[in-house]
C-alpha cells in the first residue's frame, strides 16, 4: 500500500519534471529559430546577400 502511494507520487513528480524540461527545450529551440529568422530578415532588409553572409 505504502509503496504504491510512493511510486504514484514519484511518477507524478517525474512526469511534471519531464514536462517542464520538454517545455524548456521547446521554448529554447523556438527562441533560436526566431533569432535566425530575425537575422535573415534584417540581412534581407539591409540589402546584404543572405547566401554570402551565411558563407562568411
């Protein structure tokens, strides 16, 4: 009985931690993609050749 309660609590807390880390990873990758898109847009607006900027 007690071990079942403990394992349930551990399962819930581990699930919450996993969810929190998954959200962190998703938001971090979204921020990185956003930064890349902003840099590309700024380069395009500034008249810089994007391919040339990527090579250098």
